[in-house]
C-alpha cells in the first residue's frame, strides 16, 4: 500500500509495505531516504517504486500524488494514522456523552430526535394532531413548524409518515430547512472533557518525529 504521511515543499514522507520513506519531490532528480533520514542508493527508482507497490506506481506517480496531497486535492490514499485518531475521537466523544450527565443535557434539547421510533406516534404525532390549535396558540406557529420538520426527518414508519403529512397539510406547514437547538454551553463542557482525556502528546510526538526527519532530509538534498 502507498500511504502519504506528510508533505513539505521539497520532500514527502510516505509509507510502503509498513516502512516509512522520505522522497524528494522531483522525478528528474529523485532521492530516497529511509525512516532514519539516511539516503538510500537506488539505481532505478521506477523499478524500486514498482516493486514496492506491485507494479501500481512509479516514482513520478509518488511525486505527483504527494503534490496533490500537499495542495489539498482529494486522492485515493488513506492516512491510516489519521483514520485511527478520528475513530478514537468519535468513540471517546460517544463515551463522554452517554456515560455522563451530558446525556440528559443533550437529550433535553434533542428530545424529538431521542424519541424511540415506536413511540413517535403516541408521544409526538397524536398529541400534536389532537391539540394542534392549543399548541400553536401556546408555542407559536414557527415553533410548531420547526418541531414537525424535525419529526419528519427522523420518522421511518410509513403510517407515521402519512400521519405527519396529514398534520402538516392541516396546519399548512411546508417542509423547510431545520433549525436545531443551540447547545453551545453543553458543547463547551464536552470539549473540555475530551481535551482532558485525549492524549495529544502521543499524536503530536509521532507527527513531530516525522517532521524532524523530513527537515533533516531536506538539508541533505543534492
């Protein structure tokens, strides 16, 4: 697998067969360094690139895709380290929410979205249908419209869809862009907990090692 790790103006850190290499971003003057920053003498870089990628890439392909990566274009390559970190953050976020008081705080704001599918009809739709006039007088047309549009997005049962369409038609409410609750204060609590729990040092250390070796390789370019 050809994985792009990090790219500077003149050198790229890539991974081939679980080994890290640093390559010069110039296919007319190719240079390859190992993970320690020591130059590797390779007589034919294209043959080397093909042998490391099962004939899928040549050295010029490495250079081209690394430049795309540096310039922010989309590519087909996956940074496994980044993927792993993203997965870790997502799972950590889920844990921090659902194993703490944050769960009830978010649920109180997203009470519609937290309603079980089998309770949507009895807990949400029937009360609104039966007391629509009173609810509009008490909450206002705009709030009821936002509630119904949020419900409309999460329902899955056909009979519930028909019921909410009936309600929206009766109240002359159209499907519109949804305005979700603002949870800034709760979000701050969550972010503070995550920043405390996530080990930034481990992630930044790996990145710093790569950067340091890359800069060392830059100083050794012909």
